[in-house]
């Protein structure tokens, strides 16, 4: 892992000043663990083992920190082939990129087929924030999995949650009745129109909700069926301010 650069201006940064002591520790540890393009695997078990190999922290603690980083535009949280990743936003502004390609797929995918063949291709530039109107969007991938439930977005459109996504989350959060949690999310979004999420933020909302359920011990009944046929859990979900 190359050495990382920390400039003295970080001490007077208004953004860093908004972090708690623990969040700031997480930030520095993240900087020294991302690859040469400022990216890393964002699966919680892997991220916890890398940032805190000698200390035990909960999924909730780390999820709250990542949400704070995202809210302050310090990182992008994104998914590629159903796996979560992190991109530090201003990485190229402060660090020197030495390697020719990244270990991880980029945030701004111009050509999905090219990315599968070679990460970090020179045609792809994601090392500095790009305004949405200037970003060339990837062609939509045809949906091959059955839609199980829809979540309403801030523009009143519906975001489809597929059977494959539910199976993926069942593996990541084994203590959680994923289908019932999605029903809870759907009801919460319908009842709170001013707090609905954007298309780009809805998956972070979902994974944050599921992570909190997992950290609390889950809401899973002894036996779960296939997606869409899970037994409804009797435990009432507590809607806390973390999803505001």
C-alpha cells in the first residue's frame, strides 16, 4: 500500500471539523486502506476488519459513520454487480495515483462492458467529483430478475426491488426478515413523503435499515420462505431518526 498524504490544511477544514473524534479516526483509517484510486470494498465485515483489526465496533457504528461521510460529500457509496463500494470524492486532489488500474470498479461507469474487462481504464475518469449534468450515464442494464416490491421515491416514481436483490440481502443480513423489512420501508416512505429518497440514495437507505435490524438482533422468524413468501415477523419496527 503506497504512503498517503495528509496536508496541514486538514486541521482547518470546515468539513473535517463537523466530524466527531471517532468519525475522524475512521476517516484517517479509511484513507490509508483505500486503493491507489481512493476506492475500497464497502461490505461491513471486510471494512470493519480493515479499519479496526484490533478493536471491536458494531455494524451500526460503522454504518452511521459512512452515512455521515456521505452526507458531508466525503465519499460516494455505490454498488457494482450487487456488491457495495466506496469512492473518496476528492482523492486525486490530495493524492498521487501511481498504479495503472484500480482494484475496484469505478463509481462513474461510462461503459459497463469495458469495466468488467479492465478496471481503471483511461477512458473512465472518476477521480474528482463530476456534476450530474456533465456525467455521461451508462446504458441501463436489462432487468432479468422478477420485481417483488416497489419503493416510492421523492419524485413519486417507484423503485423496483428484485428477487435477486432480496436473496443478496438475505445473505448479508441473516438475522433479518428482509421481505418484512422492505414492507416496513414501503409503509414508512408512503407515510413520510418529505423524507423519501432519491433514486441514487434509495439503496443506501435500504442497506442502512437492514444493517440496523441486524445489529439489533434481527426481526427474523425461525423459518423463512422464498422472497415474497417470508413469514411476517411479529416484532414491531422502531422508526428512529437515523432514516430521516
